[in-house]
């Protein structure tokens, strides 16, 4: 495992600013990225940007467009990882969040299919590509920036706020959609107010830039630059540094692939499951999933702190094993509580049904927290500082971009083929099984007390 990440000890006030600015930026960035998925689950984007007449085809095309952003995340990781290792952590993730905000607002002003025809979805795809490139650079920068400020023994807990920020982006996307829908009539929503959540990104961008411009460069990068130890070509060195190929392999197939399919299954698959197969009222489903995600954030902080005491590997391995055992039972619990899809379309669950569904979602969030809560610290510690941004970002975004980003599309296709509302879960099971084997075999995780502090 690469050198640890502690540098000069910042003050408590500096630490709070670092965590707040980085985490809120992560929330806003993922909000921008997830708002497409949230509105696809509601059906409005299919009707706006894709050919009318075939609802299933339009839904698959919309999820495919969602996946396009993930497909370009690895390229963004290469580009911005290179810049982050050469020019610094701070300025690189200032660029990525600006690109994301502008691209998201662009979707909000894009004419519909009725106006532009086939040009509309093509332009949307270009904007999703821009979002994917931006996200490919954002996560690594924020995760490393916080990790490189963390004092010894606190990296897991401090960076868990970054991991929670990803969930926060999903929650914020639901909250803004729900608040907008409740503030206008149904007719006004379908006629154009659905664009507001995309345009809201401009406000989030302004807040994020204001906060992040207050930050200074990370102490590890400053020390490395002053010592003249920055990598000349961090992308190439990521593949030639001794032992790094194995680390890249484990990070991609053992860490990123496994955690991301659990995450997307816990939130996006659950939301689609409730509104689709279970016929639940859209607003009720969004509120329940948002509540479950918000309560489930505690598991991320608990796991981050736990990993500071027992190491990063143990929580992830346990989380993978429990996922293989509990994924289907938790969805059976949710489906049984929702009436197994036998209720009329648009039904609103009773209090008892809501409690059981929420229990199932919390179970899924616990699995996600165990496998995701400590990952920013883990990946930062796996790689040496001179190539840390590139070496973290490339496998993370390949793993999450392809295994996780295509999950909604693959699951929807499997369910459409089999007619079984639970059949899409087999994709998650297969990826998690692979990730468990790779992590068990390949993750080198010394005990917390044996980690070498480097700055």
C-alpha cells in the first residue's frame, strides 16, 4: 500500500472548512449528475427528449443516456487526474465543478424532441458526456484533498463526509424535484417546470465556487511540489510504479465495482422498483427513498470511524459477504410490504407498509455504508502522493462508471426480458461476488497502528 496521507497539521477551523467545502462541492456535483436519473425515474425526460409512442424504448434510451455520463467518467479521470497530480488538487476540482454546473444548466435549457427532433437527444448526450468528464475529476480531487489534510487516525472518519456527500447529492436531487413539483401545478410541471432542477445547478455552482476558492492547496501536494517530486507524467507512472498494477486492478474490480453496484441498487433500483413494478405513487416513493437515504448516512460515518480502528479491508469484506446473503431478502421485504405490485397504479402506502419499506431501505443503506464509507481513505492510502490523483481516479471511475453506471440499464433490460421484478438483482450479486474475491485476495491492508505517516 502506498504512503499514508497525513501532512502538516491544520487547525480545527481549517479542517472544518476543508471538510465542509469539499463535501458540499461533492453533494452539488453529484446532484448535477443524478438529477437526470431522478427525473428519468419519474418519466418526464422520456416524454421530453425521446421519440413518442414506445414508453419502454424511451425509458431504455433515457437510462442509456444516463449511462453515457458514466462511460466518459474514466476519460475525465485520466485528464483531470493528470492535471491534479501536475498542477494541484484545489484548482483541478474547481475546474471540474464549473464544467459540471454549466453542462447541467445546459440540459435545463435544451429544446425538446418535439422542437428539435433527433437533434435533441444527441445534444443531451453531448452534455451528459461533459458531466461525465467533470465527475471523473471531481471525486478524486475532493477525496484526496480531505484525506491529505486528515490528522493520523482520522482519515476514515473525515473522508466519510465525502462518501456521504454522494448520497447527499441523490437526496438533494429528490428534494429539489419534490419541492418544485409541490410548488406548481401538474400541468405547469410537465410544460416546463421540470427544467428548474437543472437550472438550480447554477446557484449550487456559485455557492461551491465561493467556498472552494477559500481553500489552500493540500499540504502533501505543496510539500511534494517544493521538493521537486511531482511526477512528470502521472498517467504513465500510474502503470509503471512498482506494485501499482496490482493496486489498480484491486481498486477497479475489488473496490469500485462492488461498492457502486450496491450503492445504485440501494437507491436507484429501489426507487425504480417502487414506482415501476410495485406501482407506488411517485411522490410517496421518492419521499420514502429520500428518508431512507438520509437516515442511512449514519452508516457511512460509523464505517469511516470503524475503519480507522480496524483497517479498511474488514468492513468492506464483511459488507460484500452480507450483501450476497441479504440483497434478495431485503428486496422481498420491500416488495412484500408494497403488495408485490398487486396494488393499483399510483397507490400510497399505509403507515405500516411505509415502515417496512423504510426498514428494507435502511438495510440496503447499511450494506452500502459498510462498503463505501471508508473508500476515500482507502484509495488515497493505496497510492503514492506523486501519482495519487491519477491512480485513484482511473480505477475508481472505470469501476463505478461501467459496473455501476450501466446497472439501471442492464437491470431494466433483464427485468423486461424475464418479466420478473427481482431478476435485475442478479447483476448486482454477480458483481459483488467478483469484488469479494478480488478484495479478499488482493487488498493489502496493514493495521492502523502500522501505517507510515508521510507528508
